[in-house]
C-alpha cells in the first residue's frame, strides 16, 4: 500500500454520466490486483474531507484508471480534473477477486461501475467465459467492447429494453442457467448494487456454486482503522462476526455474507 500523488493523463466522458480518469501512479499501478480499489482525495475539497473509494478499472505498467459516476459533491468536483493535475491516492487497497477456478466456468455479473471493477479479472484471467451486464437503460451499459476484445461473450439486459434483453440482469442469468448445457459448474464474479449481489448469491447458494461478490460500503479511512465500513459475516461456528469491507473485502465469498433484511 502506497500514498502517492498521481498525475492525471486523460479524463473522458462516457455514456450515463460516467467518466474514465486515467492517471500515472508509478508506485500504486504495478501492484494492483483485480477487484482492488484506490482511496482518492478530491482536490479542492480540503484535507479534512474524507477520501472517496474507487475500484481500479485498468492497470498497466505505471498507469491506472478508474471509471466513476458523478453522484454527489466529491464525484462532481472530480469532473473538473484536467490532464497534468495531481490527485492524492492511497492504494492498492483491499482483497480483490481470486483467480477463476480451473474446475468451473467463470461467469461475470455486473451492474453500474461493476463493469469497471470486473475488467481486470476479465483481462488477467487465463480463462474466458460469459459476462452479464445490467442497467436501467442503454447508457448504463459500459465497456462491452473491452470485454469482447478480451475474448468474453457479453450478454446485456436493460430494464427499459433499450439494449439487449428487457428486464433485470438476473432475468438474463436465469434464462442462461435454465438452458445451460451440462458441463463444468459456474463460478460467479459479481459487482453491482446490493440487491443484485444478493440475488446472484441466492442463485449460487441454490446451485451449490461459488460466488465472489464485491461489497459497496461508505468508507472513512479505507485502511481498516475506523470501522465505518463493517459488514456481518459468518463466523467459524455458525455465529456472526464483523468484517471490514475495506480490509477483509471488498470481495467476499457470498456464502460468508450475513444479509440484513433490507439489503
Ligand atoms: C470498494 C468501493 C469501490 C467503488 N468503486 C467505484 C467505482 O469504480 N466507480 C464509481 O463510480 N463509484 C465507486 N464506488 C462508490 C463511490 O465511492 C461513491 O460513489 C463516491 O464515494 C460518492 O462520493 P460523492 O462525494 O460524489 O457522493 P456523496 O455526496 O458522498 O454522496 C452522493 C450519493 O451517493 C451515495 N454514496 C456515497 N458513497 C457511496 C458508496 N460507497 N456506495 C453507494 N452510494 C454511495 C450517498 O449516499 C448519496 O446518496 C465504490 C465504492 C466502494 C466502497
Ligand atoms: S473504512 Fe475505515 S475501517 Fe474500513
């Protein structure tokens, strides 16, 4: 883990209010593993304001990029960043996704920025498979070409039917599970809204398949010290315990998560 002033190299808008921010981060970028995140101090908001966590979208050599959506004060301020500006980053942080298991077929399931959070898994995995992308409308579906160029088959679902199959991403997943030819069992790698994480986890549990899910929690320190980000997980003997999403996660085995009623 390093603290570093990264230099902005490019900043490009995508559809759906998303942007890609590409940076030179000579210390952090080389060590990033799929599913890890960086904690970014938004310039111009003062030292006392909390950093914001973002999954690493791409990392190659000394460069990394994040893909983010303008949803509030911090991310809105970030939209003004220009090439040459510096941003303070801490990273790489957290435990990311494991490598896909040889005995399973890898299946990626993503909504929102999950498409970015899963890209390094898609790129670096020795195995290729299916990726399910879901969103409210066509503009929310990102990076399809990057996944296809890496050899993944992408299936899209949008709630308004403007791209791919109409409905939730789990509808598309269910249709595929129902028709799946016999063969290796699936192993799920998932990132997206909580309801989607839970829905995929339930399907994995019913089928007896492994699923790795990236939990999204509001964060304070990002390094395990403040306990802002805790999540209930199963303990050794059936009882539950707290885990820090920034440290023991953000990626957890779905079978370890204790879901709250309102998740
Ligand atoms: C491990 C991790 C990885 C993430 N990766 C990405 C990413 O790759 N791309 C991306 O766009 N976002 C990502 N996020 C979410 C991102 O951190 C928040 O969107 C960001 O902090 C919002 O900051 P803000 O100041 O703009 O919003 P605020 O003004 O703080 O909040 C605006 C709205 O967003 C909500 N919000 C704030 N933080 C979060 C959060 N962590 N999760 C859900 N809702 C939140 C608030 O409740 C509020 O409704 C990630 C979060 C985590 C924990
Ligand atoms: S954000 Fe501080 S412990 Fe996780």
